[in-house]
């Protein structure tokens, strides 16, 4: 793969060394073009060609999103963000007082508060303790033995440390114990392979503005087909039902697909952008992207070690991701980030570490620029 060529999709490279794909990524020229296509249609024709110009693209993108997840289109719904997807699960399961949700202390708040919000329904959230930025399988396994555990909710990759959870092994443990498995996949989607069906993941949610390099506010929610009837949509609207363009006949026959979770007009412009972003990932190949990103992070880690930085990210095989977190002696992370920013190297401070998250179009030379700026 000629990764150098992919830089032309990202004009941001002319201005910045952009190492914040775990935060908010720049969009590619492909996404920009798709948004212009949407705007052109909406400006010239309004809704005159809605079925062919807009509905058709929404369904095409659903198919592409499903392809990226090795899923079926009827298992995919569009959501406004990861949190909305996780909220659908929290709101829609038949919780019983005494039920437990397992998550861990490395999680971003979007995978904590939806479960805490169930407290008044008698559901307890157990925050598993991490050690050195990682959550051990043994620890999860032990906790899953509690018969009150109903659901395990984890991120595919932890946002601060970059620790990659072994979703396949976790899914197998959940299956063994009859526990539902829910994944916040925003730190993987567009960077690392995901196969929820094969890994025993029941639900997955991710927005597009990180590794997919798409827009904020338009993401995907995966609901395994076997779960469609167990997850009750709590916000139901005109689009949740079958024959939903027959507005004059009220009925509550929910769509037989995950489309039932899309209650009203979708974010069509966002879906245009998301589609172009997913197309690019499928074109380059998610396995090739993962290999490239992991190679760049390996190089970064080697360089950071050479300059004496303290590495905070677990780096054992299978644990690595696109996120590298480090600190420099006693210097507060925010100060390091500010120094890097002055050199036009964009990282962020998270959990007391400097978080660098390169994508496939970054270069070895750009990583050297970070090291020099340090
Ligand atoms: C692990 C993780 N989940 C979720 C989010 C954001 O969630 P949302 O898409 O709801 O804004 C972030 C953003 O940093 C994140 O790192």
C-alpha cells in the first residue's frame, strides 16, 4: 500500500502534524466531496428526488456500515453518537431490581452514565478496577460469575491508556455465563477490525468523528439480530414502524430491523459524510490500516523510550491500539501538549498522560517532529 498517496485525502497534513484521531479527527476530501454532493442536491432540488437522492444513499451507507462490521444491514441503525447507542441499550432492556452491569474504571463517561442512570430501577453498576492501564480477563471472568450480572459494557479500546480489550475472549466469557455484551467501539471503528457477530457482541455503538475521519454527530449502532426483540425502543416515532411513508394510517408494527431505533428524520448530510468515510476505509482495507497504525505506534513508542519519556500505554501483543499515552518526567501533560501545539503537533492530555493517536496517513517523519518538539 502506498500510504504516502493517502495523504492527499487529508489537506490537514499541509498545516499540522495531526495526532488526535482518538479525539476529533479531520475529515478527508472524500467526506468533503460527499457533503458537497448532499448540499448541491438539497440546494438545487430540495426534496424533489428524495427517494433516489437521499433515501437510496442512506440505505447504501447502511449496507457499507454493515460490511465494515461483517454484519447485516438490518442489524445497523444510524444514531447521533456513541452515547445515544449505549442509551438505547440502557433504556430498552428488561432490567430487574438487583441486576448488575459490569464496566471498568478506564471507561469514557459515555459508557458509565447510561448505566448509572439505571440506579433508580434497582440496577447496580460495578466499576471493575484496572491495573497499569489495563483490565485483566481474569478479573472480568471472576466478576461475571456473579449471577446478578446481566451485561458487560466495555470499550474496544480504552480512551486514556489505549489498552485494547480482547473482545473475542470477553465475548466468549459472556456467552459462557449468559451475560449480554455491549461494546463502545468508537476507538476502533475505522482503525482496527471489528466483527461483533463472530465475537459474541450483542450491541455496539460508535460515532464517526474519530478513526473514521467523518463528521461529529452521526454514528452507528449495531444490534445483533437475535437481540432485536429483546431490546425495546423507548423512543418510537414515525420512522420506527413498517410502511412508514403511509403517514395516514397509525399503527405500531415496528420495523423488523434495527431501523426501529431510528425514530424520525435521519441526519442525511451526516450519513453522506459517513458513507464516504466508510467507503475509503473499505477501499484501503481495515486490516492494512490496522497494520499501518500499529507500526506507526510501535515507532513512536521506540522514539519516546529513546528520549526517556514514561510510557503509559500497555504494549504487549494484542493490547495495542492507535493510542500512545506518555509523560515526560514531572512535566504536567497539559504543559507538554501546549509545547507540542506551538510546534503545530496536535496531541491532547488525557488521564494525566499526553495522548498521541496517529492514523495511516501520518508519516514516520511526522513522528520524528513530535520527538524533536519534545
Ligand atoms: C471511548 C469513548 N467513547 C465515547 C466517546 C464519545 O462519545 P460520543 O460519540 O457519544 O460523543 C469518546 C470520546 O472521546 C470515547 O473516547
